[in-house]
C-alpha cells in the first residue's frame, strides 16, 4: 500500500502495482472516429450536436441510429445533405 507524505498532497506509491493507471489521452475527434463502428454512441451524439464539420461522416458509420441520422439531418452542416443522399441512394439500390 502507498503512503502519504507528511504535508503532501497525495499518496506516494512504493510499488508499481499500487500505482493508479495513467489517465487516458484526450480523444481526438476525426472523420475516422466518426465512421468507426466501435465508437461509443455518446461520442457519436457529441459529434452530431457539437462538431458540424464531422457530421458528414456519421452516415458512413454502420452503427449510426435512425435517431442520430435524423438529428444530423436537422442540424445540417458542410456536406451533410450529400452524405445522407449517398446513404439513401445506397439503401434504395439494395431494395429488391
């Protein structure tokens, strides 16, 4: 177990296995992250609401929900209409 130094601000860890994990690096929002099916839904929603320049990439994510895509459509942004149009054309072409 770590010890607290007198007058110190926190524990001093004497063994590596006692030390806390380092913090995760800051998440960099990129087109690849917006398209990645492993990206958490909370992050996709953050992109939809707060990052208009990346909204165009969300329709390319296979895990984008209809609600997310509706929000992207309503909020708009650079290239959004085009990317949604491509998605709809693709889905229409798959119809028997």
